């Protein structure tokens, strides 16, 4: 299972923005920006093997609320 920190090179699979959430599935993984991670949480929560959520970095890096 990949748990390396997400970098600016990791992009959201939905929109291409910087990814802050990695969703590890039984086969493969998905990367999401904060917005799309929240929007699709109901769909992946029950099937994810692991969710790596680094959205707290948005506050530290960008002052997001």
C-alpha cells in the first residue's frame, strides 16, 4: 500500500487539480482534490482499503477554511 506523502505532481483523477486525498481500493487507487474527495466520499468510504487524507495541508499551505 502506498502511503508516501502526496506531492504537487499528484493530480486529482476527476479535475486535474493537486491531489490531497489518496483512496486505496482493493485493486488500484484514486487521487482526489479536497473538493472531489468530499463530493465522492459516500461512494468510496465503504469499499476503500485505506484513505490517506492530507487536506489539513490546505489550511497550512493556502490558508483555506
